[in-house]
């Protein structure tokens, strides 16, 4: 059985809210995969024992040279399903679009926020009502590092 805790990640940087890791796509782990899905309601006997394998590198990483991981610290994105300790898969090759969840650096600080692009303004919007949206002004220095494409959760630490 695959264990995310044993996954080797090489840390490349750390901030108050994110810890960044480089992708190692040189390995292939074929782990059991149940294509019919795991039923959260009533089980279907017809789907019993349909077993394939999946390589998580191929499933989660579409552009290996522009993909990196970051571990979340904080709870500003909980209503988007991104919690403290989650591991994000981020693709730097994607063009930011409104409503994407992005890893941004604003005024030297990293943050994970939903980006809302309006005619003359960009907003960094948290997904937690305890936090206020950040309006990006000409006085701010903003760099969008990449778009979050997957969240990997750990229910046991």
C-alpha cells in the first residue's frame, strides 16, 4: 500500500505559509487503483474486485518540468477544501485565469489564494470568511508562481 508519508520530497524553500518541494518524477509506483471508484453510499457488488494500477506521477503531474509541490500552513483556504498540512501540486506553465487557485508572492510574502481578475484590478481572495480579500494595487509587487491543480490530503499524521 502506498504511503504519502514515505514519499521523498526535496525541500527547496520555505515561507510562513508554504514549504516548497521539487518534483521527482523519475520513479514509477504502480499502486492498486479501483476504476469504478469507492462508493460513499451503498456498495455495488458488480464493481467488486475490479483492480488496475495507477502511477501517481503520471496521474498528478502533466508538465514535470514546471510542476512543484508545496505544503500548506494555515487555514485561509478551508472553504476551497485546502487545509493546514495539505500537499498542493502546482503547475507553473498554466496561464492564470479568474477563479484559479494560485500560489502568489505579494510584496515578498507567499500565499495561496483564489485569483479574481477584473478589468483594472486583481484580487487575491481567501476561502475563509475570517480573512479579507487582498486588492492588488500598483504599489504591490505581485508574482503568480503557479496554479494549484491538485490537493493531496492526509487524514492521519
